[in-house]
C-alpha cells in the first residue's frame, strides 16, 4: 500500500462496478445476436409445440386415470350434460303438450256445464249402446 496514490486510481468498488457493467453489456449484445437469428425463432416454435403436446398428454393421462378408477372424467360429464339437456327438452315438449290437452279438455267441458242437454245426451249413450 505504500506504492498506492489515493487520488490517482479508482477504488476497488468502482473497479468491480465497471467490470460488472462491461460483463452486462457484453452479455446483452450476445443475447441480442442470438435472439436475432432465425434459428432462435425455430427453437421457440418447437418449444411451444412441445409444451402444448405435453399438456395434452397430461390431460389425456389424467382422463385415463380417472376412467380406470371408474370416476367420471371430463368427457363423461360432457356426455351426461348433453343427455340431460336432451331429456329436459323432451320433458318440456311433453309438458307443453299436456298443457295444450288440458286447455282443450277444459274448453270442451265448459260448454257442457253451461248447456245441460249435452250432459243428458252423454248419459243416454251408454243405454243406447246396450
């Protein structure tokens, strides 16, 4: 330390900082060159394809495991949902038809209550049929 002049050179912290900045700049330039090539785009595209394929394989594997455990999987739930909607639609059509027939029946019965002659005719029919 006897040969060191206090005001002449940078401090050790400044030297480390300068080395760090220089390494960071060189690394940034190297990454920019790597990213700028067409092969990097190809690698990224293949990586994305691989990630998508692995996620699909994982999903199929989970469905297969549930199926082997005899638990309802996603495909089973979707199929049951469709069947349930079809059954609900059929039930709604039956309900509408029942309401239509009920209205028709009440329309037929209302004139019979106002006119007593229709009732007496219906009472005579079974006797005439004998």
